[in-house]
């Protein structure tokens, strides 16, 4: 396990290369199907990997929330991913992956961890609709390894949103509409994140278009640029900001930003990076490819304030 941590610590300098490193893990053999699927999580989100410690149960929580543990004085919620995904296994999970992003720490129980692989986001494909529907959007991307094994990337943001049981209405209290006419484009592969972004923009009365990953966003942005050229208009007068996630199949947010910033047609259009990868190092990576600003995910008030600032909208 120490070797895994060494590799996790050596995870920098990937910005703008459209590459990522994922930690492979298994949730065990599903007794109903006899299959043992392989899942992945971006190592940027992994703080440590450890044997499952003693867990203190918590009342009135979803069945997949096992309870909490104390890690160096911090209480951390623990989620059994097999239970959450509806995978029936015979054994108790032996490994806990401690993840940290968006300022929160949580533990995910898994059967085993395998290795860390460096991949290209272009090899990560959107899952078929059948898989997306069956797993309710839990799988955001799929890639095939050399041994023909399929690896599924989990939308851990969705897991946390559905196991926290918190009403997020209070997050929008200070989000106010604007009077000015503004248009933004956003890209995010997470169903949960897209819904919250849309809710924020609807409350702010901002027009928007969206894509489910960086590649589709780039294709749509190019079409918008071509249409502006044909109309003899400047794109910056039509599109006022691009909001992008970092982790996305086919093309990540770093590469999308790099493409935008290298194309003169997008001059004057700021790029706001919106991600649950909340570490300073990740913000620096964004700056290295030309990101104009950074805001953490799942904080609509902060997002609205940053949008007002970057769109030059004064406070009401």
C-alpha cells in the first residue's frame, strides 16, 4: 500500500496533456451475477488507502452509510460502495479509500485496490445509455484495459449527494437574479453537478448551453464560433463565459481550456474552472493552461458571486 501512496504523491504535471491517473479497485464478486467488476477513481481525490478501521455506526442513515471513523482527530463518514451500487457480496470490505475534495473528507469501503494507471482522457468513453440508466448515472466513463477488462469511473459526487441526506435549499438563499443579458457555456459529466449548475443559473436568470464532457463542449463551442464568424459578429459579444469541470471523459477541463485559450476566436471570453478537486496544486494546474479563475463545486453562493465578478455584474 505504501507504493500506491508514493505513486499518488507523484501525480502532478498532467495539466494540458489530457491525461489522468486512476486508482483501480473492486467491490467484490456480485453473488447475483458472478461477476467482479473493476472501478476507478481519480488519484487526485485520494488522500490515503488503509485497512478498514473500527467503524462507529450512526443512527438513521442510509443503509450504505456504515457510520464514521476518527482519522487524526477528524470525524469522517464511511460509505460502503458495494451496498450503494446494489452489489451483493459475501465478504466485509477490507479496504477504505480516504478521499478528499471540495473541502470534505470521506471514506469509501471497497474489497480491494489494485494499481494506479496513467491513461488518456480520450480513452475514457461515455457509458452506453443502458448502463447509465441501469446505474442511475453512477458510472460517468468507461475504458478498456489491454487485457480487455472494462474499468468504470464512478461519479463519487453523486454518491455523496445521495448519502448525505441534506436539504440543499439553503445553499441558494443569497443567489439573486441579474438584470443584464448574459450567456455562458458549461461542461460537466456529473448529473448531480449539472443539475446544481442549472439551478444556480436559472435563479440568476443567466442563459446557458451545456455539454456532458470537454470534447462535446469543444465541438459545440467551435460551432458557436463559426456561426459568429458567418454573422460577422464577435463571439465574446454573444458568449460571455465558459464554465468547465476538470474530470471529464474524452477531453478534460485542462485540455478544453488549453484549446479555448489557443484559439483567437475565443479571445476575451474568460474560463472559470469549477471542480471538486479543491487543492491548491489543482488550481495551479488550471492557471498553467490559462484558466482565469477557480471556484469549488457544490457551493452555489460562491459560484454566483464569482460569476457576477467575472461577468462584471454589480451586486443588487
